[in-house]
């Protein structure tokens, strides 16, 4: 009986001229799967790193503690968060297409892949790669600002208690600030908390949490340096970028 079945199968293969696929096709298929897996891991990790970078530039914890949680919630980088999820799922699916992927428990693979994306993404953030990528996208990809609220956009919401710019001149308990749009603000900093090594002097780039108290007037509650930002030039003086350049670069100076 077995011999009859084998004979019939052999005859069908012979009549249909079926031939085994060459080995190089299998090798190429496995190579492509491996490349796709690496791409999915890299993109997912980079997206996670960009989420961490933007939250860092938003000073998320300070903004939350100031009672501006709704502003932060509306400004979260949902585009990158969605990409992290999409490429994580694609990576897990692609892993099971690898030569030995079927041997592993799907739950462990999912947790392991998520951990790998988070660790690599955090590494991209720590070494500054995510920051450089965010800066490049903001300066060179016009559509980017429509997909993600950039740091310069986030810190240009005076009605929500967030402004940024460069100190033009300082006084007793106040200073004059020129924001990235060229608007002048008189900032009451008498009771403000100054973070880091930021100083009340001309040419210093700052971001401020507080409250708009009038037209061109702002009361600061917390003042911190714009990390990585070069000093501004032009009408403000100093030794860095002017407000006109700040518009185009998102105030970043990596």
C-alpha cells in the first residue's frame, strides 16, 4: 500500500515536472527575513528613543507638577508612540518567520522584543542619537511639525503657561525676553525657581513655566536652560542663533 502511494506521488511529480527549489532561494528568503527583523527592531527602538527625547525636552515631570497635565497630554508624540507599537508587532511577527522562530513561546518573544526595543531606544536617547534625529527631522522635514508637536512649538504656548526664548536684558526681579517668534515679554521672575545653572543675564536661552498676566507680560514660576541650545545672535546680541534662525531650526543647537 505504501509503495503504491509513493509510486503515485512520484508519477505526479514526474508528469507535472515538479523540481525542488534551489537552496539559494531558501538562503535568500531567510536573509530577507533577518534584514526585515533588524529593520523593525531599529525603527521601533529609534521611535522609542524619540519619544524619550521629546518628553525630556518637554520637561514632562516639571510640566505635570505645575498642573499643566492637559497641555502635556495633548502634546504627547503620539506619532512616534504608534510607530513603536506598529514596528514592535511587525518585529514579533517577523521573528516567527525565522528558521527557529516557531520553537519559542509567543508570550516570551513579545516580552523579550518589547524589552529589546526599550533598552535600545533608551540607549539611542542617552548617547544623543535620538536627539540628533529629532533635530534633523525638525529642520529638514517640513511635514514633521504637522505630525509631532516639536519642542519649539510646545514651549510657545503662553496661554497655557509655557514660553521660551532668550533673555535680552535683566533687571531687579524681572527680565526682558524675546521669544522665537520675535515677540518681547517682560517676565516677572522675583519668586521663580531657577533650575540648573541658568542665569538672569542677556544672551541666555531659557524655557519658562508660569502664567501670562497681560499682553506681553508673564510671571515665571520655574525657569530652566534650553538644553543643547546655542546662544542667539542678531537683534538679541550674544553669541549664538538669532530669533529668525530659531524659527527655522526649532531652537535646537545640536
